[in-house]
C-alpha cells in the first residue's frame, strides 16, 4: 500500500495501488469460495449442481482477476486510448457471450432463451407485430398497443424489438448484438460520469469494473429489457451531468436528456420518476459556480413543466399507481411467500429488508432457487461484495465535503432503491439490476479514496457478508421445511 504524498491529502489516505486492488479482489474470491464450500458441505443434500457452481466460480474469477490485471495496465493511458480499449474489449467480450449464450440455451433448454417467461413473450409479441407492419396493417399494431394490458411502462421494449425485427427480420441475435453495443458503450458512459463527478482515477476504475461486471455481460444474452433500460437511464444521468457542468445550453444538450427520460418511462415508470427527481436535487444542491440562482429558477421551472407534461399523459396514471404502492404499506414479497406456505415470510417485509438495499438480493447457493438465479449466483455475489464500497462512498462524500457533487448519482440511486424496496420487488434481482452501474461508480470512488481505518470496516463487512450468505441460504431451506 502506497501512502498519498500530496500535502493536501490526509496522511491516512491509501492510494488505489495495484497491490491494494489485488488484495481486495483476492479477498472477494476467497470469501466467495469459502461461502460456497461451507454452504455446500453443511447443506450437502441441497447443494447446487456442479454446473451452477462452475458458472458461479467462472463469474467471480472473471471479474476479480481481470479487473486486477487490466486496471493497472489502462489507468495511465491517454483518455482517448483508454476509451478505445475499454469499448472494443467490452464489445468483443459481449459479442462472444451473445454467441455462446445463444447456443448454450438452445442446447440446454431447446430454444435460445434464458428460461424467463417474459423473454419468450416479448419475442413472440414483437414477431407478430412486425409481421403486421411488413404487411402494412398498421391499424392492428396501434390497436394492439392501445389494448396491451401491461401498460405504458412495458411498451418501450416491445416497440424497440418490433422496430429491430421489422428492419432486420426475425431472430433473436440482432437484438442481442444491439444489447452488446449498448453494454459496451455503457462502460464509456460510466467512465465519463465517474470522472466528471469524482475524478479521473474513479472514472477509470469504474469503467474497468463495468467492462468485466458479469451481469452486465450476461444481460446481453437475455431477451429481457434490463440492458436497454440500464443504458437509457445511465446515459440520461450522464447527459444531465454534462449539461450542468459544461454549461453548454444548446437545444440538443437540453432536449436529449428530456428525450431519454421520456424513453425511460417506456421501460419502467420508476426509472423516469427517479431521473426527474435526481435532476431536481442536483440543480437545487449544485454550487453557485455551476448553477447561479437565476439559472436554478429557470431550470427548476422547466423541469416542473416537463414533469407536468408527463403527469397528464398515460404515464401519469402509472406514476400515481407507484406512489400508492410505495406508501400503502404493501409488502408484496411477504404476502407472496405466505401464500406459498413458506415459513419466515414475516421477515420479507420491506422494513426489515430496506437496510440491505445496496446488498440485496444475496447470492443463492442452494438448489431450491430457480435455475436462472443459480446461473447468476456468482454475478450476484460480486454485487453483494461491492455493496460495501458503494455504501462507504456515501460516508466518504460527506467526509470530503463532496456531497454536492454526489447529489445527482446519490439522489437517483437512493430514490430508486427506496422505491423498489418499499413496493413489491425488494428480493428480485432483475429489479435491482438498473442500480448496478452506479454501484460500480460509487464503489470505485470509495476504493480510490480509502483510509486505513476503512479497511478495518471492510474486513468486518466480509465477515458479516459470510454470515448473511449462510443465513440467507439456510432460510431458503428452512422456509420449505428442508432443514
């Protein structure tokens, strides 16, 4: 570990050296293997199949080993060269996974989908609508979309798939190639957002972690909307940040974030709501050298107008529905588990789970979980591990008096996690995925601004995470009367 030599730095600050990064990543690998071995041995009759263990081990090693290798190699590159390497390596990895996953699912399940019911439904509906468009039957398409029961927040992805299948023909690979392109460019977006907010070191580490984050790669091989949703929301935040920090108030720079917010409502209502809220907080808390009082009044007024426009459209009713869910005291997960006859359903209430918003859901390591979740359990562990640094970043931002700079990212992340935790999705991996890129940015900020005493809390967290993983998987079995 190398001490910071700048006299402006606190002497207890630790530079994110290659040695320190490898140390943290080795602990991550060791903690995962220890948890997997102990849980598999204690619950031997309910251990995961070898196939899922190998998936998890591969995911964990892929992230921690490659991050340790490539960050030291790339951290001193010129900015344009760094971006080029990040994008092309990320794209190559994702395209390879798109091809691999296509054949993996085809061989294992008999069709090139990941086993989530929504995926097949999206494909079948988009294929049917694209056929009608090619025949010129636009009236049917319009009427179908009007009567589509899932609501406006599920129209965006369907329309996107219909567009792709109308232009490029049927098949799943075209959509997934576009997902790979989005996921690769997301790494550049994360770099820009992280660098502008917290500095170059943070931006580069966040980008490298984004390149090798397993779930952001695996989403490119899944026919669900999470990859597009993540890309649109993080790009919207980055463009908002650019608009304010650059002070280049051109028509395009203003309208583009608005357009992205509108698109985000077509994927998930909560995303659009949180983007507007985060921008309002960012404007209010921005220092005067970024936004003076007059500009704040103008910008807040314009944002309020945009919000009202959305409110009095079909989006408004869905926003009101989310608001009612959020404050009605509804605990969907507890009710669901109780209806299924599972024990300990009371513990699934939001008030108990909310403190773990950054961490949840914990990695499933026993055989009672669905195959899809077991396949991603290593990716889930990586997020569980990085959650410590994301939470620590909140403290560091206050400690360094950078909470104003942190306001855009923090307001979006905290509001999104709060809403999903207090509605009906607190224990769903899919609903937590849009928070992952910002968890990487926050974690990178903490990791590049560590103090020595922070490492003590890190070791304590690792111990607590091991206990939590064991307890979580025990509860999965105990709730079904298997232990």
